[in-house]
C-alpha cells in the first residue's frame, strides 16, 4: 500500500485508479459501494468527525465507517467533479481492475491488485493494528463476524503479539 501511495504517477487515469484503490484500503468499501457513494452517505458525528453510513449494495447491511485523513483528502480532491451525485471517479469494475494491474506493474508490485484486494487490505491492516473483529464487522457491513474472519488474515505479527500479551497475563496471574 505504501508503494502505491508514494509512487509518482504521471498518468491521470492511473492516479485516479490509485486514489480509488487507496480510498477502499482505508475505508474497507467494496467496489460497488465506492461507485455509488454520494453526499447523502456522509455525515458529521457529534465530535465533528466525518463518517460514511451506507447500506452495502450487496447485503443492504449498514456500513458505519469513521473517515481517516487519507480518504477525506481523496474525497476533497474529487468533490463536485462527478455526475449523478457520485463522489469519486469510479469507472467500471472491469476497467478499474485492468488499470490496477497496470498500476501494480508501474509500482513494482508482483501481486494482482483488484478492487477486492483493497477491501481485504483494509481488513488485514485493521486486525494487524488491533481492531476487534466485531468492530471490523460493523465497518465492513457484515452481519456475521464469521464473514469478517474470511477477510481478516491473521499474520505472524498479530499471532505473536497476542501470544505475548497472553503470556504476560499468565505471568501476572501466577505472581498474584
């Protein structure tokens, strides 16, 4: 993700597809949810932070997503430029995935990038940085955490961190 974000890209089409990919990596939105995102899905919470509250296209389950700085910047970049009230310059899924393959090549990434990879990336990063699975499920718009577990792969770092915390708790309990 860092390589994609930091790459200086001259081609406007690839810059747009990068922005869409990065937006999905930071929000967990699926392609169709990103495509159909409009102002009506944005709201400001009592603390002043912006959120997306949108029924998922696929399941109609509400996805509640607090917006971090990166997706806010992307939304600001394209505000008022799209037709039909849409917020982002998203073309067809087939074209986006075709352009993402090109983007991967330009960025020196030996992995097939797709719109769905962005959603998985979000889930994996969320787990990696300690987000509880039930919170992640709510953000992804899953009604069942078993679906969420499919998205969130547990890395050796996460497993090691959790085992370390478990070991510390055992040591503390034994000392009491």
